[in-house]
């Protein structure tokens, strides 16, 4: 039989005094405050694009415009599909585009990364110029195609992350209000026959680019929406390939049928 004195080291449970050491050290769980640039992530890609556009307009707006604007007669000069987005008709045109693209890119770059949003912005400019060359082959300047791509890419983001995304209705309402406001403005501008004319082809195909490129480029936040995201990726991929092939074929046909000196006046699609 074991006496209490011999059993003092075999006691199964003891209450530790304040001087006893715990098996694991105690650490206070304190959440570190995130830096402001992480908590409120700025839209770096679109801020960089906006800065370049402002600097160009302020310093170089009267030089090299003919080398940078989109010209349907010089479609082999590939840089024109992107550099035309640097050029704006006046300060009002520039500030309007810069303000809208910075505003609508804030939630996109916080949820997607800046590289994805930047690529979509450039893709919108490219497809917008290509669409303009098919619908009304004329000179094109301004970043509206990229702005529309960003705007409609909110729809792609909602589709890819529908179950996990917050403020669905608010984002849909904001996108709808901006689109309707621009449609009304364009209609009034067209009715008054104001100059310069607005390239509706660039707007429409920039918006299409935002939807189909967004389905390919944007990511899904968590596993809840991943099964649907794979289907939407292939929908975006197939739609992008078909759209690009159709636009390239139409562009080639327009260029073949329309004399160079008539390109900016009258367009022929069948010859």
C-alpha cells in the first residue's frame, strides 16, 4: 500500500500556485493594426494610368498626337490600340474619365489585384479601338473604352463571387446609374450634333471586353464559388476568341473595300 507521503509525486491533478510555471507560456492575443495602405488599398494600376494621362495632357498634349491616336488606316502600328487612351480632347474630357475610372476601380483593385485590373483596362482599350474600326472607322482618342471595361467588369466580379461578395445591390445600382447617365449624355450629344463626335463603337466594345475578359482574368475569392468560376472562365475564353475573330475579319473587309481617302468620310462593308 502506498502512503500519502510516497504518493505526493503521483497526484494526478494539482492547482498551480502563482509561482508555478505553466507547460506552455501564456501570450496575450493582440491583433496588429493593419497599415492604412493595406486596409484601404489604393487602386495602384488605375492611379498610375491616370497620372500618365494627366502628365501627357499637361505637358505633351500638342505634340506627337498623330503618332499616338488610333487611326484605322494605320492598324499595323499596334501601339495605337493603347496609346490613344493617353490623349484627351480637353481638360473636361480628361478629368471626367480619370475621376470615373479611379472611383470604379477602388473596389475592383481591393478585391482583385492591381495587375489583373490593369490588364483588363488595357484589354478594354484594345477591343474598344478594334470595335470602333469596325463600326465607324475614324480617329479615336480618350480612355472611355477602358473606363467602360472597368465599369462592366463589376458584373464579371459579381458573377464569379456571387455567394461571397458584399453589397451586391449597391454595386449593381451604381453600375446601372453610371451606364444610364452616359447613354443619356451620348444621346443628347448625338442629337445636338456636337463636336467632337463620340465613338459609340469604342464604348460598346470596351464594355463587352470588361465582361468577357473579366470572366477570364478575375479570380474567385473562396471555394464557395469555384465550381461556377470554371464554367464562367471557359464562357469568357470562347466569347473572347469569337469576338476577336469577328472584329478582325470585319476590319480587314472594311479596309479592303474602302478607299484610303474615304476612310474617315464614308465606309464600305461589302465590295
